[in-house]
């Protein structure tokens, strides 16, 4: 089968959508299918094209058997809503134009933002080819959740109409949580065309294999390290974590925050304002080095803003943590919390509740290390991404 995949993010970008798409497509190629990915030139999350790339009209390259076509987009940092919207819309247009000239049996277009899905829908119409909408985030609801839009605004109502039309037009819909499927069915989307394929990880692709900077090693020596490694974005509410760190300045705990994103500058300013010597905020690194930095953490933080919308998500950081047997401090309610409780791989706290977080921090050392490791192994087996990719492919076919 020939598969055309539209995605805004792809390696060398290191965020969850980029990694997930690459690993799924790589597995499909191994299974004998022809996969073409249309993406933009790597620039997330800073909105600056990566070194070694240039934002030109088109570029073609084969990566692990995947035909990767990069197209021009209006590149903008992930801070200003209007500029990012133009960025997303430009990719929808560019990917649509280039996609018209590619022979394919299936089109897949992935969120989080659904302008990419618009490109997939347009291609399906003009090429008379079935298309699959991959829903990794409930857009535009998530825009409301991070405070960029009011749910009673005209813009929100307009975007909701587009969202529902895309769901109805798609031949199949892939979602990452049961809650997403419930939401779609409550919006009168036929359940038979919705498949639930949750996040996961390829354990062999996530191993510690590098050396840490000497200065960082010295800074963390003899400390209990609590790590957050990932995007420092609007949804992650890391200022709350710094406020908690301010309450425990004295003692053995040290917070390591590594990554880039829309809120990083503000986070650095808050760290200086509070005079936090028990917090290190460092730049993101290449995906291959992420396991090395996570390996030095005693516990891993997975945190989101308090919002009903985020009760429906399962952050991919959960799977990265269990791949290295790291107990998780989870500040997410709903389906993610149920997962942590079921497998007993961490301690949960109420989002944006300082007392709850500090209690969880005191509780987590009591976890049985051997039991956590065994539970992580079981969870890795249940959420092996290669297995998920095969099941998703059968659903698409």
C-alpha cells in the first residue's frame, strides 16, 4: 500500500508528534509499504529553522526507507497565536499542492492543529482517495484550555464547525485515548470509523548512550533529582513547579528542567525572581541524548494545567519515563491518572495544587523500586509502539 502522511513535525524535531510519526512510518516501511511524508523544514519549538536546513520551496530525502518531502512554510515561534496560525495554514496549502503530484492509496493527516487535516481533506477530495484524520489533540478545545481563546467567541464557533466537518469527511479517524473517542461519538461521529491507538514507545530506540556535561554532574551530585524533559509550553504550567520548588529551597531535592518552548523565557525570569538555586533550566538537546539526561533523574515530572480538556490526554512523557524505569510524579487528571494508578508506576497529585504536589514528593520515595521496575516492564509490553503501529495499519487498510 502507498501511504501519504502529512505532519507538521518530523525528526530532527524532538517533540512527541515528530517521534511518533517517524516510528510508525518506519515500522510500516519494514512491513513492505511505501510511505511518503510531507512535512515542513524543522523549526519547532523556537520557530527558527534548524542548522543545516533552509526554508526553501521543496526538498526531498529518504530517511530509513521513508520518502521525506519538506515544503516551504511561514515559520513563526510558538508564542504569538496569529503568527502561528499563519504558519499552520501555510503548511496546509504547501502540503496540499505538493501532495497533488504524489500517487497514493491512503492519505493520513495528523493533528494537534487541524490545518494539516484540512490539507488531507482537500487532497482526498481532489485525488478521490480515502483519508484518515489522526487526532492527537482536541483542537480548538485545547486552545481554550491554554487561555488563547474564549469558548464563546465567534472564532471558536467557526473553528468548531471546521472541526466537525473534518471528522465527518474523514474515511477513518485515529485517536489516542478512549476519552477522545467518547468526545467524538458525543458529537455524533459514527463510532465504527473511530480507532483508538494510544501513545507508546519503542524501548530499543530510547536508551542512555551519552555523557553529561561535567558542570551539570557536579551541580546534581548527592541530590535527589526531579526531572522535567520536554517542551516548555503553554499547557505545561511549569511556573507551578518553580513555585513548589520555592517552598523547599533547603534540602536534598533539585529540579532539572530541560527543553525549549513558548514559556521558557518567562520561566527563566521567574527562577531569577525567586532566587532558586535548587532549579536548573537548560536548553533542549538532540533526541538521541534525551534518555541520557532522563537517566540521571530519580523521578520524572509529567505536569499540565488544571483543565477538563487535559483529563482526556495521555502525555507521551509517561512512556519515556517508564522506558528508563523512572517513577512518575503525575500532575494530570483523568485517563492519564488512571493509567499510572493501574500500573503503579508513580504518584499522582492534583494539578496546580501545591500541597498535593509536596505530599506526592514526600510519598514517592516509599515506592518499592523492584515493583516499579517490574510494572514498567509490563507497561512497556502493553504499549509497544511497533505493535500499535501494526494494529493502526490494519485499521487504516
